[in-house]
C-alpha cells in the first residue's frame, strides 16, 4: 500500500488484516480512555444499552490504525525484497467522517479494509499529494462495524522543487536557522 | 450508579459549555500507546522524533483523541445515561501534542434533538476545542452520542 502517489489508482481496495478483541484489552483501553460502565464493567454492562461489554469505538478505530501501520511496513519490506523503493506516506491532517455502525464484543474478530477513493496534489504542501481513504471494519458475520473517511499525505515521486523552495529546504536543514524557521 | 440517577435528555440543555480538566502527557505514555496502536518510529523513539516532521516526541493523534474523550467522560459523559457513540466528523489534528505538553479544552453541547426513529433516544452533538498550555489549538472535532430519554412520547399506533 505504500505506493508512490503516481502509482495509486483511485477505487483500489486492500485488505489490511484482522484482530480478535479480548475482554481484558477492551477493559484496559476503557479504563484509560473511555471509562463508561459498558466499556469497563462486564456485570453492569449487562443492563446497559448493548446488553453486555463492548469495546470503545475509539479502541476499535485505534486498532484499525495499528493494523494499517503493520500492513504498510510489511508491504514496504516486500517491495524492498523485490528491489523496489517503497513510496512515502505522511501524517494525516484529520478524519472527515467516522460512523460507528455495530458494537465490538469480546471474542469478535474484526477485519479492516482500506479503499483509496480519490487523490489530488496538495496545494499547501509542495511535493505531496492528498489521498481520501475509506477505511472500513467488519466483524466475523460480515456486519459493518465502522466506516470512516480519512485524508492522508502521500509523497510525489516525480516532484522537482523550484529554486525558491530548494533554497528554503536547504535553510530549514541547517541547525540554527532551520530551528527558527520550523518554530515559525 | 443507578441508571435513573444519570442525566437524561430532559436534564440537558443545548448550548451548555463543559470545561474539561487537564492532562500533561509523558514520554512513557506516548511510547506505551504507540507500541500498542501507532508503532511509527517517530512516536517510539525520541531521537528519530527530533529529526522528523514533528520535531520531537509527540503523541499519536489517536492518543490525543483518546485523552480528549477521557476528559469528556470524567467531566460530563460519565454522569449521562449514554446509549453509545454514533461517530464523529471533522476531526482535525491542528498541532502535535508534544512530550510534556498539557492538554485541556472546552466542549459545547451544540445540538440536542430527539431521534425520529427511536423515541427513547436523543442525539447529542459535542463540539471540541482542545488546546495546549500555550493556548494553541491542538485538535477540534464534532462528536455524536446517544442519550436516553426519561419519558419517551408514545409513537403513533404504538400500544401502551
């Protein structure tokens, strides 16, 4: 999946992998980041809105991110093994939309899938493109667990920076001046 | 807590502003979350981080979001008869949360409306404005969560 921006064809999907959620990890995440009773107390959760313990949506989403990162690294290694140089993915500026559709219960096996919906060159960050990705999670019954639209940066392979930008980049790479520039 | 003691739709008011607590993020917390959910070199290793686009060790955006949610649960959502989250929109990571930074913020209950299809539920929309100790905006988002209605109106044709 760490393809170069130029090689990414919108509409393509990749299966990223899956994860089985245990009660122990659901409670651990819940206690740290989302301590509502139906995420941390299996007994009380029985009388809650889901009739039992469920993972915080943020837990499921964070796990989806982990599975994606692992997939990207594995794919990079595969490309290098084939003598190819993998592309470079950058940080994500944010999430346009995230819909939680079905709860995740202990023992559920969740698989994650990414589809690149569209791509464009970045106006604000020269040398980079912006991908609009759809990331979806499904449980073992093939029910949709969540659907999200997440933008991410992807480096251009064939980018030739102009003189002004090259000078700026050279200055930014110098220890003291670079620090001043980066601090803004 | 007895579920009837929690705040229901009838107890809430649109426009309420919730002041969140604060949390100072440590190196150990950043690395521990990154190992589990965001194992990128610049979230795991301080030396790599210094040379990265972020310029130093910063938390995963998902961790910043998690801490933010925790603050809402502590300040408000933990006392609400929540029926679960629906999702969120326009989550923007504006600035990285660096090691030692203190995160705080406010949340506005910007919308509160009854569900059309489920009279026993209502939808709350929360607008987040998260900032660091320099009052710089770190993250914004709009979160949708369900809340129980104490006295649901009977829908047309429903038997008593």
